[in-house]
C-alpha cells in the first residue's frame, strides 16, 4: 500500500522518509524553493517552500511527509508571503539584473518571475559588500549572494573541499572563503565545482563565459522555472530512485 | 467620443530606453493616440504638467535634487503614477554608484579621470545637486504600479496601458515580467 497526503486537496503519493517537498516534486507539483537542492541536505533557510499543515507553517523541504496530512501550498496568502520573502532577498542585496551575466539563467530572478514580483516594495538597503575577483576563473560577487549556503553545502558534500562558510550573524552575515588569505585565489575552488554550478544567483560565476547566450536563448527565456525544476527532479529520480 | 486619457511621462535618472520601448509599440501608437493625449513628455517637449492628468509614467531613478522636484510634481498632478523600468523600480544601473561615496564618484570622474585638464568638481549653481545615493521612485513617493524590464517590452507596455484603460488590473502576466 502506498502512503499519500493531500497537497491543496490533490492526493500525493510518497515513499517512507520523503519530505513534503520531495513527494510534491516527484508528483509533478512545484513548490517554490531557492536553498533546496535534491542532491544536498536540506537547509530550510530561504523560507520559500513554506506550507501550512494543520494551521501551522512548516518548511516543506524538511517536513517529513505523513499519511493523510492536509498541506496548503498554493494559496493567495502563502503566495503573497513568498513574494514578500523574494522581495526581501532583492532589497537586502545589490541585484542589478540588467548588467548581470547570470540574468536569464538566474534562479533567484526566475523565482521572482514565478511569484509574480513586479516591484521591490521594501526600501533598498544598498549594502556595501566586498567582491572577490582574485581567482583567474571564478568570480565571487557578494552583492548577489543570498546566503542560502548552497555553495557551502555543495563544496562540503559534493566537491569534498569545504571552500565556503558563512561569517557573521543576521543581516551582517557574509559568505566567507576558507583559504589562508580569505581570497578565492588561494582556495581549492575550481570552475567545475558543484559549488559554482549550483549557485542560484550570480554570486559565484565562471569568468570569461558571461553573456554567452543571447537574450531569448537563456535557460529561463525558453521555459519556466517550474517546468525545468520538475523535469530535472524527475530525471534525477529516474537515475537515483 | 469619450474624453481622452491624459498622460504625462518623464525620464529622471534613466536612459530614455523605456521611452524608446513605448515608441516600439509601432503601429499600435496610432491606436493609442486615438485614446490618449500627452501632457508633459519628452515626446512633445512640454516642460511642466499643465493640468491634473490621469496617468504618469516615470522612467529612471532619483539621483539629484531636480529629480526629486519633478517626481513630486508628477505625484501631485497624476491620478495614477507608474514606475517604468528597472531604474525607476530599483534604482537600476545608476544606483551602482551607491557602493561608493559621492565624493569618490565625483573625484573619479572629474579629478582623477584619464585626460582631465583643469581638474575640479563642477560647481555651477545651475547643475542640480546630486543625492548621496541613487534611489528608486518608491523611496520618495507612493507609486501605484510597477512595470519591470530594462526596458519593459513594447508588448508589456501595451498590455499595461490597454488593461488599465479597460478598467482591469494591469498587473503583468508571468511571461511579460522581465528584469532585463
């Protein structure tokens, strides 16, 4: 007998040990997320995947799926909250989409489109953050970092390098580089690292390939974020089960 | 014939790209001119809004004292005020100077710049004073609608204007939302 729960009234089957987000994605139901990656331990920091279960909010990337539970996800209230969370991510960094080489391939930007963000609503903070262009192949632009720790986890769990960490607390926290000089050039980073590939913004980019694809041919020009994420998840499930 | 919708437009700290995108609605401009009438706009070079208007379209962020005055004039005279394009909504590329102090910016341009002669920071009283930071429009006045894009596409502008005139919610559908 397969277990199942209800996502906005729709029955979603799940396997023992799956989270609400995993089961939903597996059933073709997209739940917005930025810090969650299927190949990494969940982090539950971006708060976009929040759902309501029995009247209480839970991050669906960490919440175990349970038999018969009723999950609210795609509701006007939750979608407005997701939009506000995305707006906060924009105003507390310096995100200049028109001049960013990641534009069109950026998951943060595509998420903003998905949640229907047309303005930033909140006052922009214009924080002063240090960039690190010391490495010949990899650029670190902290202006674009949302501190989702995808690179921290990917470097540790997938690359086996432990190049990144978060330094400081709260609004003052910054992405730190684990090297003798705190600079990327003296770290073990490589442009092929998953830490670089999985960055959902333009914070970590490979040099000399920016603007490679013209407008109209970039990842999210052609298909929506939800379509791409669901397909990638299904492919990954097919390979790894 | 119904009275035409009165529209005012201006570019503050912008590049006029959003206005170019408005012109890019091509032959639909003729349909538009049947139903709207332009008050102050770079299109007709009228310098001040002559009477209260229905709709104000503002491109560009706010970088100097003159921008603030113009923005207040628009808010006072426009029933509906729209921030058009990334610069109006976020400060955009001009706000990249916010990572530096104003002094650093001016010295880089007018004192240390390559090939400068008789180097000094311009101080003619006719030049509007620069603000310490470039601001998006919603930092200064209430904005009713936002049209993202750099520039918003002609189709996005057309969708917004036609939906607004039809009395519908002019929020853009997902496929027309772009930040670049």
